[in-house]
């Protein structure tokens, strides 16, 4: 059933006519791209060769554009996009607005989502209009679970186009973890917890969440420790296949990061869950041990946040399936983690 024929509010505009529209590639100035970079005709979160070395799963996911953003200023009466995409994420428990849509924020406030048709295969075109003409700071958030090869932004031909304001923290926060870190299952990209924290703090970020495939491999740890970052957050509890794997890798990854970055603030988190099984309690204990050992060794830049704290503001209503957060769950994570980040950086 096509509900858009019954309720026009569900209709998605995929074609439109604007006589004064001009498309520009976001790889060109003055557009500013954050959280992703272009390599071999695709936007990526880590280099392709590194992804191949880490695992087949990371290789498949590293072109998902979670955390990608483009910023600019314009007084155009509308903003359109034309996206060339592949690897479209379609899941029964994940809104396509989150997995394959783009969000538009104007002056740090949500305006609307560029919504793809559910039959999307290789991209789509969409437009969002404003009621008045004035200069606005625009941020477009990229899809969480799809690949983007090219993105063109359509504006009025005579509109002013300029650079967006720089982020408060020029060095990004780097987040590493599981599908929750990647953004599953936010209803739209702007509702991942990193994006919520960004709007609260003004801190740039890089999302290195790899759904089902964050296992603290040496290759990814070696890459992360060389990044120029303001803070490192990691939580891969869900993806560690066994307790032994978690125990063998968690402190090892921390020490690898710390050796290269002796003053870097590091936040360790456990899976965001309100009630824990016995095994989950053991996993939390392993992660907490890494923290306690660091503190015991005199480390003053390490922090620990439990999953119970992260889910305190949503309790049992914060997921779509008992695991992956809904928007309420992500808001709960963002509140607790965001307050900790503000205390550390500001």
C-alpha cells in the first residue's frame, strides 16, 4: 500500500523544477566537509587499504558515511541535494531516513530531512525550502548506513555562498565502537549521539563505529593513535565475541593509544543498557579494570561511564530491539556523555 496516496504528508518529493537552481559539488570551496574524506571516488571514514587489512566487515562498512557533514552559509530560499550513492542500508528495524537520508540543520536547529524513496538504489534528489531569504549557517548530515560517492548541493543561482563557522574544538573527538557508535538505529543522522553532542558543545567529531565489526584490532588501534584528536571515546563491548577477547584487547588498546598520546583524555564506556545479565556484568568489570589500572598508575586523563548511566534517562524504553538505541536512547547517551565531555574540554 502506498500511504502517500492517502495522506499527502507522507509523500516524498523526488523531482522538482527550479528555473534558478545551480548545483555545486561539495568537494569544491567554500563547502567544508567533516568526518569523511574522498578517496578513489568514494567518501570514506578510514583509508581503503587500512580497511582491507582490518577485516572484511570493516572494509564493507568503512564507506558508510556515518558522521559525515558538509557545512556552508547561504541566503538561498532553498537547499536541494543530488546524491550519487550505493550500498544502501535497508533494515526492518531501522528507518531509511536514518540509514540513507540526509538531515538539514539551519543555524544549529533541525529544519527537515532529505528523504529517499524506499526503492532507492543509486541515489536521489530532494529539496528543502525556507519561508524567508536570509543568511543561514547550513549543516547537512550524511547517511549513517549507506555509501555516498558524490553529493551536489543546489542553491539559487544568485544566492550568496560562503564558508560555515569553524567548530569550537578544531581537533575532532574520535569515537570508536559498535553499531551503536555507527548510529543504529537513529531515526535520522542528526539523532546519533555524536551529532547531538556536536550541537550541544560545538566539537567536531569522527565516527569510527563499525557495525558488528569493532574488535579492537591492532591495525585500527595503530591508526587511531596517530590521529590528531581532542578526545578519544571507545565502546566495543557488543562486538567483542567473548569475555576473553574483551579482556585480551581492551586494556591493550588503551595502552596503545596512551603511549602515543600521553595527555589525551580517554573515555571508556560499557554497552548502554539499564539492566545487565551476569555476563554483561563481567564485561563491565573488564572495562572498569582497564580504567582502575590506569588511575592506579597515576593517569589523570581517563574516564569511565557505565552503560547503566548512559541509559539512565530512557531505562527500558530506549531501544528498538533491546539493543540498538532509538532516538530516546541516543538522547540519553548524549546527555550523560556530553556533560562529561564538556567538563573535560571546557
